[in-house]
């Protein structure tokens, strides 16, 4: 998954996208649903506001949910949006 971050005023917002490289419509929608669910677990509380966009990659389908959550958490930590 690729992460794009842009600082903004207010709270954090997230967007999810999956291109045709991920697969057919069913696979793309499943990838976006899984990323939204992982975001609900990881979403940062408080702090500054950010616009965050997650772009699915074809390898996302092979990840388990805990692995997806950990990857999302790691990406947000590296970008400065989330901290432990």
C-alpha cells in the first residue's frame, strides 16, 4: 500500500483507492473495504489534522488483517501522523 499525507486544519480525514492493477471490481472493492476497516482500528486521535490517502497495491490481497493493520500503522508512524 502507498500512503499520501497532506497537513490540514482540523481532524484527520482518510481516502482509499484501488486501481485496476489490483484486479477486477470485486478485488478492488474488497481491498478498499479492508483498508477502511484497518483505518478504523488505527485512526489517530487528537493532534494535528491530516488528509491521508491509501492506495492499494496487488499484494494487499495476500495480507492478513493484522498484517494490514501493522503496515498501515508503520506507514502512519513514518509519515508523522501516528505515534505509539
